[in-house]
């Protein structure tokens, strides 16, 4: 080979190398474009996912807020209804008790009419005793019971001492000698203390 051939070969080789370098450079330039496109599509996908997630969260928030508001309204209605029912009970709670007392009042009215014209005192006494027993029977039905105190040891839980007098016997010291006013219990709870005289 002469120098010309070598030079032409070298030139051809260097041209091929230049072409290969140019192609490689073009390929490298194209690859970043592809990765840039991938990055952009990834960013768009992430933004869409975030947007969807945000919309779902807003939807859940609205549902929970609506549910909360409904529960608050229901509770407020329940509270108002309960207060109204309670006030009705307080206002008319004694209606049943009082309506059952009306027959006793009727008996008293009849007794008062008979007192004006009665000549037989014994009959009037019997009538008043019947009314009293009817009234006590009604109280017993309502679980109102008199407190038995006379002859029993003084109990500050159920009785109130209004007087202290010397006991007639040594056995009666600290015991109730007389009951000035009867005490009553309602369902075992004292609603009125008995006023008693205690021996000392």
C-alpha cells in the first residue's frame, strides 16, 4: 500500500469514526429527551393521582361533616324532646295521685253536709273514721306508711325530739313516750320526720 491508500483509509476510518461519534451524540441527545418525556409523563401521572386523592379526601370530608351535622341536629332534637317530656312530667306528674284522692274529698263533702243536720254523733264519728281509713288505705297503696315511734328507742333518722320529760320507768329512758305529729315514709325514705316526746 502506498501512502495515498493509507491516507484515504485513514480519512475513511476517521470519517466513519466521526459518523459513529455523531450518531452516538445524536443518540445521547435523544435519550435525555426520552427520559425528559418520561419524567414529564410521571409528573402528570403523579399530579393526576394527587388530584384524585384530594377529591376523594374532599368527598370523605363532606360526608363526615354532613354526618356530624345530622348527628348534632338529632341530638339537639332529642335534648329538646326530653326536656319537654320532663317538664310535662313535673307539671302533671301528680295528676294520677290527685285524681285518686278525689273520692276521699267527695266523702268529706258528704260528711260535712251530714254534720250540719246530724243528730246522731255516733254515726258522724263512724263516717269520719271510714273516710280516714279510706284515705290511709290510699296512702298505703302509694307506699306512704306512718312511722311507728311510741315505745321504741328514739331514732334521730326518723324522728325529731320536741320535748324531753322524766321517764315513768327506768325501762323508758331514751324511748319515745308520745308522738305529737306522725312521721311518714315513701318507699322507705323519710318524707316527714315524726315529732316525738322522749323520756330521760
